[in-house]
């Protein structure tokens, strides 16, 4: 997960500070280009490994998730067909 924090200094703006000056937005976009490229690289890498399908994992493979606790809570609700 990538978290982006933006701190806007009071450099003025248009009426009511509801928007920023086009030059400020241009500079912000220049600075964010690297972050966008990195995010796209990460997304491409993840896509190259195929879809994430946890429902295809057997219960034994999910021992380090919350699945065992969920199955214990649901025990007795399932009926064999």
C-alpha cells in the first residue's frame, strides 16, 4: 500500500482557498510523476503474477490468516451434501 500525505502551505490561492494556482498544480504534478511511475511499476509487477485468488488456497495453507478462527465460529453451520 502506498500512502501519500500532502501538506499545503498557506501560499494563497483563488477566492476562499478552494483551489490552487495553476503553477502550484503544475509543480505538484511534476513531483508526483515519480510516485505515479513507481505505483505503475508495482501494479505491473503484481499483475505479472496473475490474479490473487485466496479462495483457491486449501485451508491448511491459510493457517496464518484469520481463516481458522472463522471456521471455528462457523463450525456446525455446514451440512454435508
